[in-house]
């Protein structure tokens, strides 16, 4: 039986990183159903579309909007992957409070991304 394609949201304010992540996710078999570069775009997509997994840049501009979006997405049953190049207490605190959160630190390799996606798939396959 074929594995169901996960539908992903990418929220990243750096266009080259967003494009690279979208390409990599596609190569890993995910369907990218939306890309947002800021909080407003992400909120609109979350309201309009269905996603299984969201890759959220923790810092959108200088703000921690990714953390707010992570809480919102997790509350809707979406698996959250926080993507950041700046580790700190905010990230640690977020991971401990978000049931379905994972962490991907920039820069990351396709192998690291593959591992995170596999872990999320395993988590989604577990009965609630």
C-alpha cells in the first residue's frame, strides 16, 4: 500500500530558502500546498487550506511570528517543524509546549530534512 502524500505548508521569509525547501520536500514525496513569506499570508493559508505538516521559520523578519503560527497550527492538528538558524530559550520552550513539534536548524541537509519528515510521518501514523 502506498504511503499517503503529506500536504505541507512552508512559511519562510527568505525566498531562496523557501524555494529550496519546497524543492526538497517535493523530492521527498510531500505535496507543498502553500508557501507564505509572512504572518498574514500564513494565516490566510491556514484558514483556507488543509495541511498535515507545517515548516515554520521561527523568525519572520525580526519577530517571533513563527512561534505564534506554530501554536495555531498545532491547535489545528498540524504537525509543526520549527525552522531556525537561531537556537535559544524561545525555541526550547516552544518545543516543550507543542505536542507535535520538531526542530530543523539552518543550514540543513536533505538527509536531515528526510529524518525530520520520517519522524513526523511516524508521529502521524500513531493512533491519537
